[in-house]
């Protein structure tokens, strides 16, 4: 059976991703001083104005506006920004549930993995991320006189019987500076990005800045908001998403912590050889530690019955929010680094939910017993 899958990524300078990075940078600063910080901080940006709003309860002393300006400068936005803050403390009603080690909210979370050598992730998504990363590096190190910070990338691929058989189309929309022509950037993107990342591109349809001009970008062309790129953050639409955003939320928020844990479980199952594809779903009630439901879907690829896989998961993984935080060391993660180019599949960052060798070894030994 043949199917077409398309996934998108966005560059660090995309306005939504700017907001994600600012939110997670503020979270990191709070956790660095106070591991028990409760943070739900969001950001919005338009033109040269930035709004920081949400709830923070912490003993940390943090200059939120200064962090926002540092992130903007690091991305490549050198303009003078006006920063506005509307930040209060966490609701006591929410704190009641979290303080007794329950879930900080109701909702459902999903994790996914598939058996391949591209981080056990959907290949079109990871390729789109890598294209964006590569252009970002070249913009900063070699071509600051050609490229702006904003951009998007989209990859379309054909799968036959769940195996990648070809890359069909790559669309790259990269912001350029005033006066830079497409003829100047096309060979850079083809030779130093696409050919660098792929063995061959002759049979791939490549579209670069298809409108012809992409000069006005970033918050001057579009507004940005934290949490508006959740599909880019996870599986590119290949697997389900519970709907909750990650950035700006401390680990007591199950939207974030359990989504990471579901990936941890799904990847452990695939690496152990119990299935070649796996999606794990979990749901919670606010204030209650035990999940309302846990589901396992192997899409017909399981090597043992799915019910047996679920029994193994319930035995070897603890979905209580406090246990997830402790097992994955979520109070010590650098979240800002995850706020661009995906929270999942980031093996190069050595994040705990990607380090599944020990869990996979346990599951594999049970299967072989």
C-alpha cells in the first residue's frame, strides 16, 4: 500500500518559534534558581512589541524582559523591542492538585516511535528540521548578508507498506535581506543544504521561495504566539497530539511531562523489537496522580499481543506525574534548546526521554524469556 506523507518545520526566527524560545528561556531561568517553580508563561510578538503573560510562582529572581531581549538578539533580531509583562501567581485551585502530587490538568497526551535510523521519528519531519537547522547555521556563520531569520521547510515523501521509498518534494521558504535575489540563494540551498543532507536530489522536486520574494518576515510580517506549532514540536502530523502545548510550562504540567514520557515508552517498545511502530496514549484528571486511561497502538506491527505489551508497560513504567518528573529528571532539562526544531527525537541533546536503552533491554529480555 502506498501513501504520501508531508511534514513541516519552521526556522528559529519564525515568530511563533520566537515566542516558544522566550517562554522556555524564562522557564529555564526559574528552574535554575528554584527547582520547584511553577511556571505557565506565554509570549506574543508583533512588530517590535513583545507581551509576556501567564502565571509564575517561584522564589527565583528573574528579569523576564532581559531574557526576552537576549533570546531575540541570539536569534538574530537586533531591533529595539518594547517588552510588556502581565504575570501573576499560579491559581491556588490548581496548586491544590499539584501539591498532593496529582496531575496539573486534565487532558490526553500521545507518544510515538517508528523503526528507522532517523531517530525513530517520521523521516520527512526530521529532514525538514535538519534543513532548517542547516540554513540557520549558514545564516549565522557564512551568509549573514544574504539570509534573514525567518523561514519554513516542507518535505513530502512516499511510503510503500510503511517503508520510505522516495522523497517527492521539498519546499524551502527562506527569508532574504533586501536586494538579495533568488538566483543568489538557490545554489546555496541546493549545494550546501540539500545536497549536504541527502545522497541525491536529482529526482526530487525542489521549490525555493516559490512566491519569488520573501524579504519581510518575522514579527513584522506575522504575529507570533507560544504554543502555535505543536505539530512541528512533535511528530509532524504522523501521530496524534493531545492538543496541549509544551513551551513555557514547568514539568508539573502533564501536557509536557507525559507527552515526553509517552515518547519514552513508545520508543522503548520499538527499540526492544516488540513492534516496528507504536503510539502510546494517556489521559488524566486534574489533581489525580493515576492516569484515567493508557492505550497502546502498534498499527498491526506487534511481535507479541498488544495486551501483553500493555501489561509490560504497566509493570515497568510509572505514569504518576511525580514519578515521571523524577525518572526523566525534568527539573534539570534545558528547555530553550527544545523550543526550536522539535521536542521529540532530539537524540543530539541527550534528553532523557530519548535514552531508552536500559528500558528496551528490560522489555527485550522479557520477550526472549
